[in-house]
C-alpha cells in the first residue's frame, strides 16, 4: 500500500471513489486529500481516502473512507498514522459516528465542547439535520516526546 497526498490538480481523481462508496461526500479543490493506493493493481487503485478541509486557521478531518473490499486490514489506522504530521493540537477536528469514538481516540482525537466557533457552527448544522455525531478534537499533548 502506498500513502500519498494528492496535488490539488489531482483532487478530482477521488470523485469516482467517493461516488461509488460515499455518494453524498463532495470533495472540493481547497481540501488536502490523502489516499492509500494498492500498488499491486494496475493504475495504483485508490483504496482509502480522507480529507483535511481548511477552515481559516483550523482543519476538519472529513470523508474518511476505506473501500469495502479492503476493510478489516487496519488501513484506516494506517491512513491516520500517515496523515498525523498534518494534525495540530486544538486546531484539527472531526465529526465522528458514535461507534467510531474508540477508533479516533487511538489517534488522539477526543470529545470536546471547546471547539472554535467556525467548527462548532458546522457541527451544530449537522445536528440540526438529525445526524448523531461526536465532535472530536486532536490533542496529543498528553503523549510523551519520543
């Protein structure tokens, strides 16, 4: 498996992947898109993807998706580990389904009520749509420096 940040010009390459497996997700050209590719397949097929959407000085981790054919292989963990250098304490957030809280905690995303207004407003908009999500913020400040 090969990790890669797409160049902005390559962002449209993920649209068919999302259309197939997560059709309501709409990547945009401002986002930083990370992918895992299966380099054993012709064309280095995208098998996992996640996006960092800039929101001013903040970023929102969104659109995390692993192809159903590749689930159960820890690829979501691999993707987040590879993306980690781009996460900033108290500046990177995600909205997670409740059953994924433990998964994100393993990558130092914790429930928070202290999100900046721009993130909080987006989160409230999702809640008003009836979506049950958790607001998680990245914070690895409790980790020992290695």
